């Protein structure tokens, strides 16, 4: 599968990837046995997708293009209307943001997956 890195944490060796099938995001954790692969938001990657319960796990990452879409995460956030509030903002007044009903219905429908079981 192909995807674009949306977020990564070098200290934790983790990344979140937006998948080309438009299904749920995939999560990547670099294993100690893997070669070092420096990932940055916007990098285009190819990987094998594995299901672990309801989580999509990305394995065997290969970097295709560095910084192919460096502002994608920001554009997705802007399109969704999520502002740049600092973490914890809105908690002091007890604000709860409901999920739209259409997203609840959407989650009940499984997206077609290209799954590698092994």
C-alpha cells in the first residue's frame, strides 16, 4: 500500500500514515531489528498493511519521495475546521465536541483493505 506520513515521533520511533485506500490511518513503530529510516511529515511511503484487531499496522516501510506533501496534515486539519488550539484548550470550561452523525455511520462500513497476513 502507499501512504503519506502525517505525524512522527523520533523519540518513540512511531509514525501515523494516511493510506491511499482512504480507509483508517495506519500506525508504524520501527522495530529494533529494522534499519534506520528517517521519516518526516509529508514523506510518501510504501508498506505492507497488517490488521491487529481494529488497528491498521504499517510494516516494511520504504521511502518513495521525501517531502512529497509536507503540508498535508495542516491542510487536512484546516479542511476539518480544527484550529491550532494548544493541547488542553477548552478543558477548563468543559467543552465537549460531538462527532458528526455521518462519521458514526461511516465507521460501520468497512473500507476495502489490501491486507497482508503473516
